[in-house]
C-alpha cells in the first residue's frame, strides 16, 4: 500500500492523522480483530479519526472496499462477536466524503 493521501480537506469532527498517531490505531485494530472479522487478513493503514468518538478511517486492500470506517472498542482484545469492531466500507474517497464526512460535519457541534 502506498502512503495515505487524502484527496481533499478533512472536515471536523474528522482529523487527519500524523505518522506517530497511525501506529497506535493500527495496533489496536490488530488486537481487536478476530480471524473471522471482515478486515482479517487485509492491510489496514489509519488515515483519519474522529475527535468525538472512536471511529477511525483506514485505507485497506480489502476486497470489500479501499476505505473502511472502524469503530474501535479499545478492549485490547477480540470481542466475542465477529462484527466488532464494527466496520463500514466505502468504495471511493468521494463516497466517504459524501456519505460519511459531510453529513457528520454538518451535524457536528463542538
């Protein structure tokens, strides 16, 4: 995977991640994933996170989509259910922007 590159300005409550912030989020995702999780076996690179909840945007090589918003549980271990951490896929940056980022920005109150 190439280094993450967001093709537009990220809007609050999303924040673009710096290199040092990415590693801890990627490590937590790896700790939380079960072998039957939808992202298991995929490369995942943290790109952005929300400042008001535990949602993280990952670039991924998953066949389900190149972008995934994952709601980390911060349990440090896999959940008993394969659907956690919950994951929503987007098939493009434009889809993420229109379906996720803009509506959340419009609803966001700091």
